[in-house]
C-alpha cells in the first residue's frame, strides 16, 4: 500500500490523508474507551506522507531529467530515511516504506547502500519482518520467520495498553504474540521447539520451526489483558517461571505465517525464582549438557529441551534449515529471533556495572 503510494505517477493524496484521519479517530476512540492518556494519541500528522511523497517525486523526476543515478539514489535514501523516522516516531509499521529492490528495477543500477538496507522487504519475505507488511508483506507468503524485519525498541508505555488500543496501532496485524528474554548473569535461557503439539482445541498438530531454539513465548489469548500479560502467562506455561519485572524497552518484529500477518513483542524479564545454570550448551558436543534444574519445567507439547547459552554461542549459531530440521545439528535459531537476542545482549552490557549483578536502568514492576 505505502510503496504503491510513493511510486505511482499520480499518488492518491486525498485518500492517504483520509486514511490517517480514520486511523487517528480509531486510536483516539480506543484510548478514550480505556482511559488511556497520552499526548501523542491520535496525533499522527495526516499530511505527513503526502509531503514526503511530493518531495520524493520532485527529486526523482529531477534525477531522471539529469540522467543521474547518483541523484536518484541520494533522493531515494533521503526519502526512505525520512519515512523510517516518521514511522518510528508514530509507531507505524516499519514495512511501510519504499524498497531498494523496486528502486533497482527502475534505475537499473545497484543500490550503493545495499548493506544498510536490511529493513527492506523482499518478495520472498524477510526476518520476520514486518516481513513485509506493505505487501501485506512479502509477496510470497512466508511460513518462515526468517522473512521478518524487526523494529528494535519501543517504550513499555507504548505497548502495555489494552489490546484494542495496541491493535489500532497495528491495523494490518491479525495475530499478536509475546516472548521473554530471561538472563542469568552472562547467559540466556533457550528452549528447543517440539515437532508436534496441540491446537487451541486440543487436537494434534505439527509445530512450525520444529527443533529450532527460541525463548519462551506464544500468542495472546482471551484471558490476557495486555501483551505484557501474554508474556507473563506464556513464561509460566512454557518454562514454569514467574515474571517479577521487565525492562521498559520492548522489542518488536513482524512477519506473515501461513497467510496471517503476525507481530511479536519481546520483553527482557526477571523472574521470582532463584536460578542456577546447570544445563548449558556444549560447543564440543553440539547439544545441552548438565542436569535439569529446580524450577524450570517444560511443557511437553511446546519444547523438547532447554539450556543456558552465551552471547558468543548465539552469534555463531547456524541458520535454521526448515527443509531438514530433524537432522540439523547445532544451536539453530531463526534469524529474526537471533537479531533481537544479540541486540538485547548488547543493551544489557551497556546498562550494567558488572556481570554478577545486572542493574536495570529502566524497569517496571509487573
């Protein structure tokens, strides 16, 4: 939707303006219903995209008149960066942007900033990505989360709101989920997905991304009041740990799975239980070693095993092979999840004085 708006010869400026009017009304209505007070609520500039589109088209046309690929790419990246900043400021999907792959087809030269354009969505899908929600993301519906794209960091105040308020900010998302990063000193808790599980009706089903390693998490359910409550509930159900507080910084990624646009929020969470690190990932054996520890208990239809891992082990883990997951060795992790985990490790280093006592710079009691 957004890419088409920016790239057609005659953009539908009035329709775009009316779309943001309706979006603002929807956000204000949901916020008022739940007593959510936020000075930014429902204040997305309704002519914001129009102004950026007009400037982009003028600059692009000038580059064509000058027959200058350099001018075209300069205008493209300036526009893309402005749209990205606008989307982040007003909590809009990151995938609402123009893609370098489209620009390369138009100008017939490679993107000079290709290495930086990791947020572009591809026709085959991305990290999740907002795997591309513009198309309603990714042209070919991706069953792999590795086709997604992440928006690294949002403040808790933007996320821990009633679901219809959150959904109003994510109009194209059909399913919301949450996951939790549980650290113990310099290690993170990971679980290995089981190949089979149960659906909402208790019937047998095959699990997606079988045998991959991930953090605890799952989809929102009717009993959940906010996406944070989803994270707390899923942590209890999947690893038998009770959340006590979370960092106020939240990670988000989105993708399409089996035709359904999905968005996941990931929280860094402390738990009430006293943890030890008995079961760890062994690089030599390429599997967990050590005894199972006290409070951690897995739900059998969700996960096969668990272990504690280091940042280096995450960084050097192999990509998940969806075509041969049963025989894949190693700490295989989906790229979308890996990116968020590594970012959290970096943030954690920056916000603590020593590894033995993690100091939360910003946190909220649950």
